[in-house]
């Protein structure tokens, strides 16, 4: 008997797919406790007058050849022919109850499409991809290959993310009644500008209420995402790798596989969606080499820049250890000729003038202090002023005959060139094989301009080669952790996360800006992979000044690090860094394993987030005042995620020296009564009635802890 209807089920989400005559998702929503296959008859569509005489489904392939006049999921041709494929299911497989494979073919066009779907049982995250194979002689030129997910008519508001360098993960929203909302990235990496994710939901959806459907494309290169309303009112989300002209041509027997698309739907607002994604990542993707606490970093960049003196760096390490630092990283400037950012990228040899005895004296000193050692690299790049460029100008990722602009005084190496790949693998294997290195900060500071290999577009090949380089290094050096850094947040996605262990969220350590950046990143990533550093009291990116308390509390809800020269820091500053490092270490198990909540507040100037342990015995909430409050009184914080039946002790862990006017304060004549000493409340009361907050000055924060009695 041919399989027509397949149900993938989880405790939170169900997906029902009609597999024949083509794969079409009929239902993607909350778990159905009493589903019966005949229930799908209720969704049988009428055929409207004035249009085609047959019903046209929005299939997972969204073929134009069926008469679907919206955005197609597959576009291409064979020298102008075979351009309107109609893919009909020829095989349905279900390797296990959580997986579905649908194989469809068009024998006339000579194409086979294999669609894989996985619904993860615990998280409810749906994972899917296409594989396209050319079955006939002659190249089939791929222009587009997208994944298409249907949405209900109620999903009329779209939320996506924009940004730029030092201002990543900025959310924006739009109501969508007609047409499409499209975001494209053509910069050759995941990009600061358009994170590859979209969220659609009922108008007015928020952190704690509303039905939402969110998708993320796990891909570190060019991409396109689209939310669309067809003229018949049906809605869809579509995601794809974006291919440059002539980039993908499939010879007979060759296949192309799309990136994985990850999707989650929630009836509990954005928090429910995020919690599904976080659970999925923790169970399926995040590959920490060691089951130990995430070590606190000190990165030398904002402390010394290119001024490397081993004796002084060892002093920095000694002071860093005294602050509680657990991993010490030497940033840019350690390799031959690297005295500024205009030279030496590509020459991955220790600078004999700066390090006459090599790196080992510094490494040994760092490790003798009980810290791990890390180092910065930017392997994909090359400066024109470098020995490597002078020897191999033909190794560039560039279009012959054209002079492309430099970016950050550098070009990009063509990783799909075998000699380039072998050279980088050799030098990185030397670095990691000859030195006891625990961690690599892998940077990528330039977009791809004219990305070609032997004259043909090769942005996709470049990304695949980057993955392959990290894969080989990961196999050779499984103990090494990698950070994905691309001028900060330019390469952050689920596919690179399969190969790295941490993201540098932004080059901006300004605590006020970081409040928004880190909140935006939290929609798709849990705190333990988000690098969050306490920077200098005067931020290098913005020039703004913040107290050590605001900087420390902002960095608390991530993978903490510090950026400073601890030798030059005065005693007061060192005490502040030491305090917040210790505070993070005290709570990091909770922060890196618990359930993250973003709290809806009536005043947008007050931003609240918290983490509640899985057993609901412990919670930590941060109240950040971003600007002058809208009202004279602060709002009420209703704590989400607690145990309704339990009682909790509420305590103030950290605050910005709050006191009434009579004692020299400026915002309140009288503090809330609960601030006088640890107080007990029921979980039910805290969730429903809440806590009246004190009035905070702009750019300050309050940290509250809850412990179940």
C-alpha cells in the first residue's frame, strides 16, 4: 500500500505531510492528542472561479510548473530547456517515527528531488532539506533551490533582523497583508546585516504570548529569506542559499543539497520558540569537547593591540589569573611582520622579533597559572603586503582581469584552490600540533567581492571549503575549541556552530548596545555560546562610559570574558572585574543550562531577562534600565517559569547603589519594602501579581535571585 499521509509527532509539535502526488505540509502546529487521518479532509480546498480549474498545492518544492504563481522553490534550466519541472512522488521512506524521506521525480525534465524531514522528539524543532539530482545528459543550471513552509492565515506579522558592524541582531517588524517581505545577503558570509532567520506570527505576538512560527537557515554564505502572501491568502516562509550567476551547474548524476532549515512553532510567544531552539542546540549541535564549565576569558586585544612583549604579556597573565580568569588568549599581532593591520596576514609563523623564544614561554607561564591558552588567527585572509602574497598573487579569490578593492587592507584567499587549502591546513596544523593550544579565535574580517575560482562564481565553494578546513582541524585536534568571529557577529549560524563552540557576538563592548545585541541573538542561541565581555570603562567602539556594575551585569548572561590590560587597570577597576567574574562563576551552571526567559514589560525602556533552572528551584533575573523611564513609577515584574506550588526566597544580588533621597539618592524618596532584606513569596504570587520594581537611573541594572524553599 502506498504511503500518502505521514505524521511526525512530538510532545510539543506535530507535522502532517501529504506525500502524494507531491510532498505538501498540511499541518504544522501544536501536538494533536487525538489525531485521525480522516481529519485532514477538513482542509480540502475549494477551487475558486476565474483561476486554474484544479487545486494547486504549496508543495515543499513550490514548483512553478504546477501553476503556483508565487515565489518558486526550484528554478533552473538545461540550456534553456527543462525549466518547468513538476515533481511527482516516487518513493516515501520513514527510517524511524521522527524522520521522513520523500523522493520525487520529473522524468521529462530529468530531475530528482529528495526531501528529508526530521522532527526532534524533545524540542519539537523541525529540520528539513532538499537534495536535487540531474538524471539526464547535459548540465542543469541551478538558479534557485529553496525550502518552502506553509503558514496559517493568522500569521500576518513578520519579525526579522537587521544590523551592521558593532550593531548586530536588531529586530524589526512588518505587517504583511499582500506581496512579500524579502531579505537577501550577498556578502559571502552569514553577515552582520541580515541574520538568516524570520519569525511570522499572529499580529501583536510578543515574548510571552501569541502564536509564532520561526525559521533559521543553517548556512554561512549568501542567502535569501522570504515571507509571502499569495493572492488567494495562503502564506508561506521560504529560505535558500543564494547562488551567483553560473555558480551551480549539475552534470548528469551530480547532486546539490540545500542547507538545513530549522523551524519551530510556539503558542507561548517568542520565549516558547526560543526555548525549543535552545533545547535542540544543546541536545543536537553544540559540540563542547569537554563537559566542564565554560571558562572565563581574557583577550589581549583591547589591552595591547599589536604591542606584543612576551615579558609584559606574562605579567598580564599573572594579573588575569588573580582576577579569576580561566582562559588567556593572545589576539592579533603574534605572527611575522604583524605590527599593524596593513601587513602580514597569510604569514602564519611566529614573529622572531617579538617572540625570540617562540610562544612556548608565554604558553607555559599561562598554563602554570592554571589557565587555558588561546590564540587568534584569520586564515582566510591575506594582505597585499605579505610574503605569501608576493609569492602567490594567484591565490586570491578574485576575478582575473579586474582590480577589486581591499577591505581592512586585505584580500580573501581562494580556499577551493587545492594549494591554498593545503597551505592553510599545514600552517594551522603546525600551530595547533606544536603548541598546547586549547582555543582558537577564528576571525574573518572581510566580505567577498568578485568571489570566483578560475573565473567562475565560487562563493558557495568558498563556504564549503571553509567548513571542510574546520572539519579536518576538528578531527586532528578534537581537544581544541574554536570561536567563530567575523568582525564580531558576521558569521553566526547553526551550520558553523556544528564546528565551533562560541560566537563573538559583536566587536562592540558598549554595555548599552550589548543589551540589544545579546537580546536579539538570544532568540536563536543559548547563553553558553554567546561571547560577552566586560570591556574598558570607556568603550572603544562608541566612546561611551559605563560603570563596572552595568558592564559586568550585561556580560553576566553569556560566556563571560574581559577585555583589558589588567596590569594598567587601577585597584578599583580590578576589584570590579574580580567581583563580576566571581559572580558569573557562581551562577554560570544555571545560566548555561537553564531555561531563558525574556520578559514583556509595559515600559520599553526597561529590559528584563532571566534564567530559570530546569527543576525551577533557582532563578536569576536581570532588570536593565536602558533610558529614562517612561513613567514616574517603575513597572511590575511578573516572573515567568516558576513553580506555582512553591515558595521562593527573593534576594538582591547586585544593584547600582540604590538608596532614598534622604541618604543621597536621586530617584526615590522611599525604596520598595522588599529591598530591605531577603523576602519570601509564593511562585504563584510572583508569576501573577509580581514585584514592583525600584526606579533605576538610565544605563544601570539590578540583579535578582530566587531560591525555592
